[in-house]
C-alpha cells in the first residue's frame, strides 16, 4: 500500500523518481506526487488520480532541475484521494518534504499538539504531522537523520518514511517500521524505495533495512542506525532478476504477461530441489529435521489468493504427512486465541512478504512458541525476515494486483513442504516422493498446453460481459479453485461471483440458480477417487435441471460430463492433488478477458492495492 521512492545522485531526480513511481504504481493509485531539492529550496507537484495526471502536470509545468528528491503513489487511508491529501507533505515553511507508507496511529494527538504550537495543517492525512515534527526536530538537531530518529520514537503504528530538507542538500533520509523499504546502491547515486522494482533499471545491488532503522543516503553511500542512534547491522544482496522482468514485454497488461509466465515460474520454483540420489532439499528451510519430526500440528495462515493456496496445501500436507493441518485467514487468526506451542509448525504464505495481517499472525505464532516457515516470493521482505525459515517461490516480480503466477508457485512450494515433511518424518518412501516430484515437473508443459487452448474461454468470457453473477463450484481441492475463480472475477470484473463447495449447494446456494445463470464447475479426475467425480456429475445435473448454464472444466478423456456441459473446457489429466495447478489457469484467463470486455483496467482494479500493509 503506497509506493515511495527517494533519490540522490547525478541524474534528474524528477525523472528517476517518476520512473520509479511508475514501477510502484501497483501499490496504490489514488494520487501521486514528487518533490525535489532545487535552487536552495523545495519544488514539487502532486495530483489526485493515477500517476498519468502527475506526469501531465509535470509536462505542463516542469520542476526546476535538482538531483535529490522523493516521490509517492498513494493508496488512501486517512483522507480521500485529493490533491491536498496527496504526498509529499510539507511543513509550514515549505523546507521539509515527507512521503509515507503505513498508518500513524497516534496522529490525532500529535496533530492537536502541533496545532497548540501554532502549526497549520492543510490535509486530512496522518502523514502531514511528520513533516511538521521533522521541521521542529531539525531546527534543534541540525541533522536530518537525527531529527528523523527523534520523530520516529514518538510515532505509533506502521510507517515507512522518506524525507528531504532544503537545508540538507544531497541527503535523503528514510525510516522503517512494519512497512517495506529497501536501499538501492548505485555508482555515485543511491535510491530508496518500497520495492527494488523502482530502481532495478539503475542497479541490482540492494540493502535490506531492518525493523526500527533509519537510513541516511548521500551520493556515495548509506548510513544505517536504529531509532536509538546505535549503528545497525545491514544485509546487502543482489537482485536476481532485471528490469525486463518488471516490464510488460509486449503484452497488453502485466496480468496477461504474468499468466503467460506461469510455466517458467513453476519450473523455476522446482529447480534444484531434488538431488542425484532423489533426496528432496529445501535449502532455505532452517528448522532442524529433529524439530520438524516433533511437530504435531500444522497451521497455515494467509490472505486472499494465498489463503486459497493454503486451503489446497491442507489436503496435500494431511495426505502426505498424516499430521493434522488447519488453514486460517491471517486476519482472523490471532483474535481467536489459537492453540499453539513449540510442536506447532505455522506456514505463512505471502507473495509480497509484507501483508500486515499475515505479519501480525506470524508474530503472534512466534510469541506462542510455534515455529514459522514462510512461503514467499519477495526476497528480503518482512515476513521471511521474521520467520524461522523461508521457502522462496521463484515467480519473479508480480506486478498486476490480481495474483496469478504467485498462486501457482505457492502451490508448488506447498507440495514441496508436504513432501519434505513426509521425507523427514518417514511417512513417504523416497520413490513415492520422486514420483510426485516427477509429476510436478510435468506441470509447466501442462500449463503451457492449457494456455494454448484458451480462445474459446476468452470468447465465452466476452459473451458473459453483461451478466451480473457467475457462480463457481468444486469439490475437494476443486473447492478452493472455485473460490479463487470467484475472487479473480470479483476483483477484476467487479461482478457478483461466489465459490461454493459443490456438496453445499443443496444446503442453500442452489436457491440462487435461475434460468441462464452461468455456473463454472471444476470437475475432479474420474480416475483415482471416482466417488468424488460421480458426486460432482450429479451436482452438475442438479444445477442444469434448474436452468443454469454450465461451464465445465474437466480433464481430457472425461466423457461422463459431456452431456451436461453447455461449455466444456478441457485440462490435461493430472493426479487429483495437483489438478489446481492446471484448473486455475482457465479461470484467470476468463476473469481477465471478462474484465477487459467490461472496460476495466485489469492491472489496477478499483479500490485495491497489490501489497496490503495495513490491518
Ligand atoms: O502478498 P500476499 O500474498 O500476502 O497478498 C495476499 C492477498 O492480498 C492477495 O493474494 C490478494 O488477495 C490478491 N489481490 C488476489 O488476487
């Protein structure tokens, strides 16, 4: 939520910052702004709406040249998306400019205090208090980093702050608590951003900032301290993807590109996991096998699409390990006083590694003594940093707000965790594990095959663009797939879409079925547990008898469904547990096409942001 950029170096700060904001716009797009140090003062512009509005403003009225600056793209929390509420925020003298991601919980008290000292605050935001406090602190400390430390010690809540001061040329200062901030290390130039994507066109060398740290950037380097002023340890790393990975690469949207990236993302996530002797290695899993052998319960926590991956993981983990496994919405988890102890393994799934609900659940789990394993796509982000172990997915940057390739790679990672636990706990033989790994290695080709047959799905989506409701039903692992299909349609097409366990239809939802209502049915394989297949074929007949227009997703060779399918989408045959890896793909394509046909912008759906860093 909110993307922030800071720059000091030899290039035009306006150009570098605005280009960085373009890469971060997925984080929020309610308003955008930029400020640069120029001619001994501060110059800036900010505009409500998408970044395009700011770019237009800067084209009409360019800022004076300057090499130090900050910028922001906003997902509104305090105050509506107006020009005045857009960041950067300044102090009354217009000497300090601040951008912020997060929520300052004690802002009302601070605002009152500042008003009492004669400060006039122009916006409705929590951020503006920081600009005023910083100006005051700087006037006594004479040093921007020290002023920032003093201010941070007074703030409650989650905040990443980046600031410049007209009296401190060639200096950018940032602070981080509970929201992401990374330093980019260039040659004679330095960057600060919510995400490495903002500066990847300039450098792939980065420094992770830890919790409660302040960083001071000059052109030649970074100095990091804690909020207490003591020097802090930092972790430098090299980003293993380049600027082209964060571009659309000829696709009309990032979402289409990311759907198409899935075969590679799955293959990359599987790469190097099994050695010549057939033993599975998850190198980033730093919890000793002896402790994993003592685990007596697994709890999966996640939000949104990652939660759906977690629901599917429950089937795999229980099947492979025979350990009880629960999947919980991270936002509900800590409020119900869950039963956790040192024998509980908590698996936190998050693409961004920054989702506040999941982070808070991770902290709660660790406080209760549980071990936490993160499944994450973002190197150096907060959730893996605060977990006992991490298994990285290798999906590459996911820019579109709707999660696609991250979901498939989360599933792969979950299957690997299940197999790894099975291996070290001895519930699966080596050859059984090798069989599943071999089946997983088939998935990139199978996803490729699905992607090659999507034209009828796109045509169907376009034909349904004027409908109000689409329902999705599935059984077993097809149920979370149904939920994921419905979530994609809600967030992209702004339609009423709901997913149900097919067996639940008769307990209420079947009353929704009306003449012509589209119902997408995810059909399990007729091989394996045929009882599941038979049951869902009966469900299809029940809904069709009540007028539904059935869209049936079934594996090749499943002829039993043909008489009941108004539209039939074929997927390759996979083992039951792996079917979500191929069955989800048509639903992503369907939602993307339907949303586009309705004129919606698929990469940046209304009211949403990619990374949800507020609770
Ligand atoms: O970064 P995370 O995986 O923690 O994000 C969790 C959800 O916010 C995310 O999956 C969200 O539901 C997506 N927009 C769905 O497409």
